[in-house]
């Protein structure tokens, strides 16, 4: 059950999108925390609560998009949930679209017959911002297509507020997560078993 005064932290933790423990991350480093926002976005009701929080936060800043675009795969579901939240607050339909990289390409495209209109106001969203590289590329794509990126927004900014864009950046939660090389990991020194997220195996 969801209660009216749940925080972003509560919603991420109860859906296991935010785990604490001792984790082996992709790339080989260790961390005491792990984020996987698809775990919360699989629950449309919880995803909608987060999207409504974000829409409220952005509307207070007069950021009102006509299109919500996000990079696949991380932003899939999130872009449509955020578009829905703005659509509920608008007289005009708000569109959700994902940008994808065709196999073998490093460049994002908006495909499947969907086109942006000139000067359309586009909010770029992602689930977790680490370096912001994908969101930045989607902003560039939006400009190339003649539309206008007006802001970037994420569920979690895990950059420790270090990331910058050339449009305003908003997030529901800011985290500065510690990651360690295995030979410097304090949990390893304590002898805690390390877990690879998404698998039941322990290393
Ligand atoms: Zn470790």
C-alpha cells in the first residue's frame, strides 16, 4: 500500500530499486548501494507517483513540455509516465518518446515514424544520471531535429551534483554513492560476501 506522505526514498527502497549491502557493479567496482530504477518503474502506480512529483517540481519552475523524450533503454517507461503526468495537467496532448541507438551506432535517433515539430518544447528525462552523457546526446538530437530542449530531469542524480547540462537539470533525489576498487573495499575487508545485483550467486 502507498501512503500519502511516502518519500522518494521510501518508494525506491520498497520496490527494491535502491538496495543497500555489498555489490559488484558492472565494470568490476564494489559499492554499498545499488540502483536499478526499472524495479520501481515496473509498478505503474509507483512510477506515476514519482512522475507526478517531478511534474509538480518542474511546473513550479514554469517548465511545461510538449514532448518528453528519454534515451533507451533506461528511460523507457519513465518518459511515458512523465508525459502522462504533464498530459494530466495540460489542455493539449503531451507526447512521450524514446530515443534509441540502432545496432552498431553510437548516435541516438527518434525512429518508428515519430517526428518532432519545429520549436517544440522537449523535456529530456532519464532514470539515473551518472555522467549525463546519454541525456546530453538526446538534447543534441532534439536540437538537430529543430525542436527545443528546455530541461533535463532524472529520478536520481547520483553524480553528487557534479553533472552539468546547458539547460536546467532537476532530480527527485540527489545521491553521492561511494564506489571502491575491490582491493580497497571496506566491506571486503570486513569479509562481507559480495553480491552481483540481478543474480542470486555470491562471488
Ligand atoms: Zn567489496
